C-alpha cells in the first residue's frame, strides 16, 4: 500500500475462492491512497482511494466580485442583508464573507443570506466555520433545509468582537418544521442569519470564513471485487477489468481532521 492510511490484517493475504478481504484504516491526512494487489501468474491491480476529512461549503477564495458572491449567497426574501467580499478579517486564505445587515427599524427582526446545496455524504456529523461577531449582543441563527421542506435551526448568542471557530454537531440542530434528525444527504439549503436577540434594533456587519462539514474517521473493509459499504461511507460499485492494471473507486471516505 502507498499513501496515507494502513491495511490491518494478515500479511500476505490468502485468497478464498479467488477473493481476498482486508481492512483499510485512514491516516491523519487527506489525500490519495493506493492498494496494490499482485499474485504470481496474474496481472496486478491497483485500487485508488480518495480520503476526505471535510466537505467545503465555501471558503470564499474564488470570488472576484461582490455580485458573483451575491449570486451564490443571495439575501433571504424580505430581509435587509448583503454578502460582500472582505480581505481584512479572514480565517484562512485571503478572503472571507462580510454580511452587512439591518434588523428592525421597519424591517423584520432578523436578516440573512443563504446558499443552495446538493446534499452531503451520509457520514457528515459536524458543521464548522470561522466567525467574527460585531459586539451587538445579537444572535446568529443557522438554518438547514432539506428537499422535503423540513428545516432545522441552531442559535448562537454572541458578544464582543473576538474571532472564533464554531464546531456544531448536527445533532444539536432542532427541528423547526418536520421532525427527526438532520439527514445530510438531502440538505439543499444552508442559511446564515442575524436575529435581534438581546441586542437592539439597527445595523451591523459580521464575518464568516471556511464553512465546512466535517467527516469523522474510522476503518472500512475492502473486499476484492465485492466492496463492503459501511453505513457512514458513500461508495460506488467497481467492476475491475483483469486486463487493466488500474482500478479507481470514487467515494467519500473519512480521515481524521
């Protein structure tokens, strides 16, 4: 094996009716791992595994204009908010999203922006992002909506202006409409909102960066020609060609962050 991670089990592997099974454990870094299978008299085969420890919702590095950013992060209908590119207050990289807003004063007591999504791998457990508040004693409200129009919410009252990274388990989100736990695979909208909370009416500006969904780590069994699918992984079936020296499997596999 080459790359991050390791194989656990007997070495060498003994075939059973032409099939061998081993367990692969991810390493501590994201990257590509390759498992090389060789046997006397047979053409060797290599399985490539992509290791991911996160799925990026947005790191804001690729936007060139405010209009482009606002195309991905439009204002919630009926509220007063605008997404802007910022290069002064950043978590990582060179850019972040500044959200200017007005609450009350004839407007709703909340304002926000949202981004449309296409779901996540089933193993997702934690939302993480960098945040700089504006010392307004207001409340950050995060909404997740799925394709069945169910919505979940999480509230974070904030004070001061200290920058911080929030790690929020999806199990901490509570249902607004519908019931049950968040199903990451069918989430299609992510919304960031400022609510009045214990603060006053008025305007403000907060900053967001490096919004990601984290994937937990864990081992997964890999069987030659018959991959086993763990509940927390997304794996697409592979049909190796014995005359092709490479096999590539496309799937999400967590590694430690």
